[in-house]
């Protein structure tokens, strides 16, 4: 196992997810329940499944599309998303 990749993935996802909409939804749903277990398990399974799908898709794409093209497309998507967020905030 490549521990450097593990820690990069962990720290990046952990920091990116702090205070996002998912946490707000979990917070809201937890206030409606006497037990946090169903909310935690539902959120955890949903996140694991969506992450698994993303990893499988990434693994497949890197075999079909050159990695530098994937990085360029991801960069463009992030830049466009940032611009759209800024436009909507102004």
C-alpha cells in the first residue's frame, strides 16, 4: 500500500469536507432523531459508495485516457466551477 497516496487522499478529502453541505444535512437529520446511528450509517454508506464509484471510474479512465489529459480536464472543471461560484456570489 502506498501510504503517501493514502495520507494525501485522507487529508485532502477530510479538509475539503469540513463544513460542506453533507455535514449540514447530517447535522439537521441528527436533530430529528434520538439516535445518531441511522444518520451516521446512512451518510457513511452513501459516501463510501460515491467514493468507490469515483475511484473505479478514475481507474478505468486512466487506462483509456492519458493522465495529463485527465489532469487538464479536472483543472478546467475546477476553474470553471470557481468562476461560476464567484459570478453567483457577486
